[in-house]
């Protein structure tokens, strides 16, 4: 089975070529490229001291040749850390530079969306809604699989649009997106029903693209066989990857199978709606609804493919279990949901004129936006309530001039304000400078008791200072460290824990009690976010 490589390259490079040639698409793409690039350049607020630490270090180890795939299921997410690791190998091991891979993912996604967007649809609406969702752009400067999954999920849907026109290339694109998406993060399985839904739709309309579906099965068989064979050869079990995912389940505040019936019921009913409202996804879902009303009257591409994908993703996020042995719905982390943003943005652009003409759709949208406002008011989230309330007159006021520009401004303000908010909240640059100054101070090499999340991230924060890394000690291990503490030591607390890791307060309280009873403070320096003290044992 020979693949026409020239056609493949042409097919997938064409979005960029056509954007350069089509003025109606070129300008919106260039403006969004400029906006995202500037946002990436100036909004970096540091690492998240969480899973991104693992991906950064795994990518570094992979290109150094020391990365091992094992039972920890993150270790076989090659698509999550191999590209970012390559970026680090080329540009240097620095989290901001490595996150350039996220920017490239977003720009590639935008190019595909603008390529399939019908000529009659407004591209400015598409790029406005694509580039302003707060969580979507927040992870633009982070190294997480979710930002790369944005590209792979969009590639699946983009390719499916062309299943009648270019069945072989389309099938290849769908399977490449699903396969490499799975190598990046398992969430891509939420898009696996899309080819089945499209087959049922095409069969119903008697225009089934047989070559597309046959080739899709052939490529899927080849990819699947290669994938399972690798784990069979390395671990003696072709299903090793799936077993490691099952084994990665642990009981926490974010699991539901171990909770009461009422907690489970809440998770399956109102919790998803509250999450969509809290995390600013609600408006994207509401403004995408007119595209579905339009689809009922005139089913056509690309709304059909993107609409089915959106329905499948939302349904799976809402109901899908994280474990095959027992039912445990997925915790709706706002980071997981960013894959919805490009898909919903295209639907918003497609259905924009529908709600202006259809009073029934318009009233439904106003009711749903009002529901979002009421939820925010009940939670005393005044900013979110006000943000959503601004869209009620936008929808109701049919004769509002330059409505698209008004919407763009409303969406852009919180997106830009979030940059200021995160920098004020985190003070990352000040923290990192202080940490390096203390840990790499040649005149003082006494150990440093610090926050657990800082200790966890030490190899990223101090990438070349192995001796400095070893000076950092986690305060959660205080009891075991007490007998080994020298006569003099330092304490560095980063108050970002109050926002991101409030449970560390228990460790801080135990530390303060120990210091009060057993130590005498020698020096103290308190900055905006960092508190440094040196102590001697009594």
C-alpha cells in the first residue's frame, strides 16, 4: 500500500499556503499570530509546580537518552514530552522557551480552522473566540499535553471534513491525529466515536465514502498493531499501557467512586454546569448552540463534523469513567477542557447570524446566560457574573452597531487582565531570583527548608545546580529531618502555596511550632511573596 507523499505534504501544508494567498483569511490569521506570539512572549508567569515538572524533565531525559518507559503511565505519553524535549534540546532547558511548542500547536490549529471555515462565515469571530478563553491562553506558556492535544484533536476533525474529497489523505489525517493524540494524552479517546458517528450519518444520507472508512480501518490496524507489539516486546504484555493507566488510579478529593451517592449524583448533574460557568467555558457553549440549530435545517460541512465532535467531547467529559473496573467520572479540571475551545469557536462563527435572526434561539441563549449569571452570583463570583451579564444586551440588542467589535473587547479585557492578575498573584520572577540567590550563595551552603512544591520542582528551578538542589528540603519531611538538621539552617517559604496548595498550611504550622520551641532566629528578610529566615538550634 503505497502512500502518495507529494499529495500528503500538499494536503497538510495547504492550510498555510491558502492563508497566505487568501486576503480574507490572511489578515485575521496574522493578527491572531501576532496576538498569541505577544501573549506568549510577555505573559509567562512560571511553571505550575505540578505535572509540567514531570514533562519538562522527561523531555530532557529523553533527548539525553536516559528516559525510561515504565509502569508510571505518564512515562508512555511520548507525544507530551518528546516534542517539548526537542524544543529544550534546541533552545536550552528553560520552561518559557520550551513552551514555544504550545504556541506552534495553537497556530497550527488556527490555520486548520481558518482553512475549513466557509467563505460566508466571519473569520474575525473565529479568531476572537479562539484566542481569548482565559484557560486556553493561560496554558499557551505552559508545557502540558493538553495544549498539544488541541492540535491533534483539531487535526482529526479537520481531516474528517475532506473524507469525500480526498478519502485516503483524510483517513490518514484522522488516524494520525487519534494515534499521536493518544501518545500525547488518553483524552483523545473521547474523539474516537467521531468516525463511527460520521459513518452512520453518511450511511443514512447514502453517500458513504467507502474508501475513506476502509483506509481508516487499514491504517488503524497498522498503528494499533505496532503500538501493542512494542509493549508486548518490551514488557511481555500488549495491554501493558492500559493496565498501567488502570493502576494509576488513586483515591483523592478528585475521585468519585469512593464517595457517597450524593457526591456522585452531584458530579453527574449540576457540577459540570458549575465548572463550565466557573471556568469561563459556559459562554462558549451557549454561543455554539445556534450552529446546532442551523445544522438541523441545513446539515453541511464543517459544522457537521465539528458539531458531532463537540457533542461527543462534552458527553464524554460529563459521563466518561476514568477506570474500566469501576465507574469513576472524570474530574473536570479546566485544563482538560481547553480542547473544546477551537471546536466551539468554529461553531460560534458558523452560527453567528442564526441567533440574530431566530428569536427562539436568541431567547434560549439569554436564558442560559442568565443561568450562568445566577450561578456566579450564588457563588459570589462578582467578576464572572458581570462578565457574563455583559453578553445579555449583546444578544438581545439586535441593532447594536459593530457588535463583533463589542464582543471582541468584552472577551479581550479579562484575557489581558488575567496576565496582570497571575503576575501579581505569583510573583514568579522575584521568587526564582531569590531562590537562586539563596541556594547558589557560595558563602552560605546551609540547608534550606522550603515548601513541598518548591522541593518537588527543584530540578526545573535549579537545572544546573545539583549541589543547590540538594540543599532544598521539604517541610513535609520535618519529623524525619529533625535529627539531621545542622546547628544552622535556613527557611524559605513562598506564599503562593496559599493559593495553589493551601493544604501545605498544616506543614507550615508544624514548622512554625518547631521553630518557636527549638530554634532561635538569626536573620529575616520578607519580600512580596518570599519569606526567608535563618535559624540556629537552641
